[in-house]
């Protein structure tokens, strides 16, 4: 017989046997042809897995066609794949769904044309397919989340040079929010480099931060200002390292920043305008005071009878009100004595006269006083050398001084001295006031001098009658001198208003010479397009037709009149003046004429116009402001409001002005608001104000009480309060979340480093109570295992210094169990990048670590199992091949001896038939072991124990299987104790005894020993041999499937017998153990309970 044919049959038989045990469905089918076309396939053969997938028995399977079993293959196109494999001969491979009853499984199908049919293999990939579909769904979900996030997101992969240096980053992933910020689409960014899409990333620091996070692995949180496409954006970003890249997320805070900047600018502008308004009001007030003082002095000069005090006292009081210095002194020079006497003195607001207080006149005869220029001494202690020391030290307490020279008719007649106890007290305004008053005091002193001289002449009238004319003439000259040198225009008229005389100053004001003005008559008119004050012009009087004097009716009633008007000069120029007019009376009190004094107030009017312009600007600011501005009386009556009240609360201005502000305040807030409004300063008070639609708005007030008025600004903060309430609710939600999550969450302040907050999960995770110290809460370090503590403390110190860290460690608190924690920290910065808070999160990753350990163990177990399976395949192949080879050889030899005479051939054939029967028995035993393992793993072992005689079973096994050994060895049996019935499965225990005794014969050369020891509650069976033994390193894994000791490679075996034996013993509620020493021997011990336990009964 051809030996290759025998080998081919042998390989086919081996393949068929192997296909029955592999977990892959293998089947063979042949085409059904009609008119040369394949219309179906008939199943010819299939292995065990093929039968399971088809849910058919082997007999049913062999009678079935493909479309009968799976009619849906035609519509789904699967049948065409099988037909193409048959027609083309090309292998087809595809995945498809496979229904088994109500279940849908996924299989990986491979179709190959072999001989006259198709070989189909199918592998069940349901679990991997389900895992793939779950991963795809999760990936799609993550993609949707990334695309809908309002936060910009980008995943970068580094672009490196040949030397490994990072020169750019490539977009691996991004979302629409980031694309909108850059100004490109998502497709334009993906797989493109960062510096190509956004070159400014290098200059603005993004590229540097990405490199830093990539190299260090430390996450980075930052805030910065970006310039993108001509727009400034404030971004708050976070970078974290991935496997080989960096993940960037950021939030656009530009709108919030702009709102904050706008509010700050408005507040500064309001403060600036408010200060300007205050300064203008003060300047206007002081200007009015100065005008009033000058008018009072002029009234005192023109008619002493109409004022309560003299012009000098009036001037000093006026000065003291505007210049609050400690002392005011008026010196008048007496050339006869050479002394300057203090004629009037205000000391600490008291008017006094010190006749004896005099200084040498020469002290005042210095430059620049002689040139009619004042002297200002800012600090007497630093007095210049050209100021006499006696003058500087006139008052020991004085530290600053003004000296104004008083000239009358070009004669130096006195000095006006202002003294303050504070250095640098006098301002330019104070100097101007002093000069204005000084000009009036010069007139007063001149008048006093004239008056004194007149009084002296009057007293000596009787003695010096002859000198009367001379005295009157001198007085007249002096009066003319006053008129001549006065700075004001002074005009006298008759009772009809016709000018009788005028001083030279008239020419400076009107342009008329004194002689030209005499005989003219004043006329008044009003110009509606100009100012509302009258315009006075002096017209030539017409003979026989003199118009009435405008002020005559008024002067006849009160002898005195003052007003502002415009004087029209010779050239038509109009000059604003303060006109003071009084009557001239004879000794009988009859009005004989009028005298008027016109003071040029052009400079004051210019100042007034400037103030009006500033007032107009402030009015525009007041009316155009977005905040609510108002001015009220001291008791809260609206005097003026701006238009913002209408925009905010809906009321018109005329509905508010004149009404008490409390009218629209919520009734519950009225009492408190009234009390607060009486304070001099209000800052931040909030009450509820009624809108015109009936709703209430929250109004925040700032107000300042000045004299009898209250200047206030208010702002509608309803939306702000609502936002703050939303923030508080958000903080409350944060606290609720933080106190209910499993992660430990804590917050530290930066300087000093103190614990501000830690959530209750601290106690649960660390197993200790929440820390009471505020120095950093180091109590958790005590729970860290010694192996991890030094590393964690080093990372904690970095955390104290402001670095972001991530560390894993093990802790053991009061719960005594060891937990794995992952601690992550990050830094919260302000808008300048300065750290505000250190924040940490600790996650309990114990279950994750345990899963990783289980996965590692499973992987190790799988590797061992694969190794054992490989070993089994090799062993099983050898074990199957050996008896099959022997059988094939015996069959070939029998075939050869069939042609020999029966007498000689029969014994030989009988011998080979015995060999065949023996080898078939070996194959049956091997297959039985394999099937037993399968049944054990499937939990389908038949176990039916009964009460029986264990000793009898042992004797039967020995007699049947081990009493006719070729080498004449026997089993030496010994019994200890009193035999008794036990509860066992005879078939399974017989299998265990056969396996253990077979191993004893196989691995030793001496007689094995079987010892049976009956005890009170159990029976102990020991099989002892003195064979090769088992290496100590193999003992822990001896009972694993397919495992064989390393010193048994040359001895036949499958590594299944001991596994089966232990499983059978376990079914009885017993145990099988082994003690062995290499080259000494092995002892297997079986312990079986005599009485059945609950496990056996169940």
C-alpha cells in the first residue's frame, strides 16, 4: 500500500479529530446546480461548533441546504458571496449577523473553494463586535460634546525636527468654538500646523506654553490678552499633556472685561466731573462774595449813614471772610513822626484798634512796595535779605505774610498787612483779594486823612477864621485829587440828571473827556437780543427838552441805588459796570443832585461767562449721564433730576421735580431711607424704587450733603443683584456638589498658606476627621503609607510653593483598609496672573487600581493558559498520533499477512489485533479525559452518589486494571481503622483511583502503595510512589489544565488527569493534595467525608 496515501488518511483523521475540539465552526458544503447555475448549497459536513451555530443535530445538519436554513441570505447578498467564491475560486471573508433562536450573534466568515465544494469557517465575534459598537457610540457622543462646547478646544501633536526639537504643533482635533476664534473653519485647521494657521501664537506665548506643558507634563492655567484679526480677546486657558500631545481649552472673557472697563471709566468720569462742578461752584461762590464785599465797601464809602459800620471795618471783615488768616492790620503813615500806626486790626476775628502799635515808616519804604507792588512772604523763617527783619518779626507767631502798599493820589499813605501762622498760607487768589481790598482801603485812608484834616480845621475854625478859606480850598483840592485819581468813574449831576462834573477815570471807561461829558444827560434802553441789563449812554441835552432821569423815582424814595448795566462809550463800545448812585442833599435835606460811581466789572463778567460755560458743560454731563443724578433740598425734595430717571423708572422730569423722593420708595424701605438721607455722606445704600409700571427696581445711592442741598447719584442695580443672587445660588450649588461628591476637594489661600475649605469627603476618603488646623492641613500625611510618604511630602511642598502637581499614593486611615488616591492640584490666578488660591482634588482610584491588577493577573493567566493550550495541542497531537500510528502500522501488517497461509498468519494477525484494541483503548481514554474537561467546564458532569463500600471499589480497580503488569509490579494495599460505608459516586471515584495509580506506575519503577485510613468523620486515601518526583517549582501549578511537570516531557500524558481527579473529589466535598520531592517520590492524599455534607446533597 502507498505510504503517502496512508499519511494523507492519517492527516485527514487527525484534522477531523482536531476540528471537533477547536472553538471555530467548520463546515463543508457542495453546490446545487440547475442548468449550470448555482441555486443553493447542501451542507455535507460540519464540526461541533457548526452544529451549535445552526441549532441542528448532526443528522439534521446533513440533510439541510443553505437557503432552506437561511432564506434571508438572498436579499442580504450573502448568498452571492458564497456563489462568487465557488465561481471565481477566490476566498471570501466578511462579517455578518447570525440569529440563534431569539439571540443575534456576530460571526467572522471565511469561504474557500476546496475540491468540489466550499469550506466555510465561522468565528463568533459577538463580544468584540459589541465592544466595537459601544466604542463607536461613545466616540460619537464625545464628538458631539466637543462640537457643542462653548469653550474653545484643540488637541495638538508636536512637529519635530530630526534631532527631536519641537518646531510646531499640528491640529489633531478642534471644535467650532476654537475655529470661530481663529477666524478659520474646522477643516482649515485639522491636520494643519499652528504657526501656519495662526502665526501670532509664537509672539503671544501660546507656542511657548505648549512646549512647556509637553516637556514638563505639568498642566498650565493662564489668562492673557490675545490680538486676533484686529480684535482684542481676553482668554482664560488651560493646557494639559496627553499621551504625545497637548490638550488646550480656553474660555472667552472679553465681554466681561469690557463691561468692567466701561464701568470703571464711567465712575472716573463722574468723579472728575463732580469735582469740577464742586470747584466751579466754589469759585462762583467766592466770586459772588468778592463782588458783594466790594459793593459793601463802595456803599460804605459813598454814604456812611446807610451802613452799620465804617468802610475800613467793612473792608477788613470782607477780607477776613475770604482770607481766613489770623491777623489783618491797616497801617497809616505819619510822615511827621516817621511812624506807621496800626489804625485798624483784626486779631482772631475780633476788631480792635491799637494806637500804640507802631512801626518805623522806613520799614515799608522798600522795593517793590515803593513801586506799588505787594510783597508776599511764604515763610518768614526763610525771609529774603531785602525784607527788614523788624517787619518780618512784627508778630512772633506769624509764619507767612502779605504786605499791600496803599497809595492815594500817587502818595504812599499806608500799608495793608495780612498775617498767618501757617507757612505758604497765601494763594494767588488771596493776593488778588488783598489787592482789591487794598485799593478800597487806600481810598478809605485818603478819606480818613481828609476827614481828620477837615475835623482839625473845623475845631480850629474859631481861632483860625482867617485860615478857613484856605482849609476849604485845600479840602476841595483834596477831594478833586480823590476824584482825579480814583479808579472808578465818578459823575455828579443835577436833579435832572445833567452831568455837572466827572473825574478823569471817566475817560478810561467811556472815552469821553470830563469836559465833553459835562452837560450830557443819561439815557437808558434795552436790547432784547443782548443782555437783559439796561444800556446807558450819555447824550447831549436838547435845549428845552430834557428827558426824565431813569433812576430819579428810585433815588427819591431810598437815596441810594445799585445795579449792573452797560455803559456805552464815545466809540459805541459797551462796558459792563457796577453802578452805584446816591443823592446829594443840602443842609435842609433837599435833593440837589446825584452822584454815581461806576466800577468796571469786565474781568468779573468774563469770569462769569467762563463759569457759565463750565456750568453748561456740567449740565450736558448731568443730563447725558446714564446714572440717575439729582439735586434735592435737605429734607429730600427733588429740585433737579436728569433724563436718566425717565429712561430707568419711566417718570418724566416734571413728574419728579418738586416732589419728595420718599414718595416712590417702597413702604418697607421708607423709614430707613429717611434716616440714611439725613447723613452727610451716603455711599452704597440700596432701596427699592417704584417704576411707573408698578414694579420695583433696586437703586443704589451715593450722595453728599453740601450746605442746604444734597447732591446724589443713583444706579439701577436690579440686574446686578439678580446676577449676584444667581452667583450665590451657583456658589450654593457648588457647595452642595462639593459636599456630596466622592472626590476630596480643598482650597488654600496663597499668603499666608492656610486651609480655607475642605469638603466632607475628606473624612470618608482619608479615614480621619476634617482638619482643625489652618496651616495647611498636614494631618492627611499621617495616613499615607511609609513607602509613599516621602514622595508625597516632596510634591506637597511644591504645591505650597505654587506649582501644579499630580501624584498617586496609598492611604490607610481609621477604616484600616488601604486605598489608592490620585491627587491633582491647580492654581487660580487673578486677571494679572497673580495666584489667588491653590486648589486640590483627591480621587479614590482603589477600584481602578484593583481592576488594573485584575487585568494584569488575567493577562498573566491568559498567557499561561495559551502556553498550556499550546503545550496541550503539542501533547495531544503526539498522544493521538502515537496510537493512531501504531494502529495504522498494525493494519498495514495485517494486510500483508492476509496472503499468508492461515496457520502461520493467524497468530500474528491476532497479535496485531490485540495491539489495535489496546491503542483504541488509549485513544478512548484520551478522548474521555478531554470530554470530561469539557463537561467540567460546562458544569454538566453527572454526579449520582450512593452509599457504598470504598474498600471494595479499590480492590476492584486494582484487580481490573493493575493486576497484570508486564513488569510484574503490583499495588501494595493497607487498611487502617474499621471499614464503613461512605456516600460516593462509584464511577467518578473509580476514575480518580485509576488515574492516580496509573501515574504511580508510569513515573516509578517500584511497587506503588495504596493506604486507606478510616477515621471518625472521614476516610483518607494515599497513593505513594518512589518515582521521579515533581520539581518544587511546578507544585503550585500542578492542578492547572494541560499542565505537565518539566521532568515528564519524555513520558506520555496530557496534563488533564489530575485536573479531572481534583474536580471529581471536590464534587464529593473532599480534597486532593500532593506532597513530592524530586528524585524521591510522590504522595497523593484524598480526604473524603463519610457523611454527605450540604454541598454534596445539593
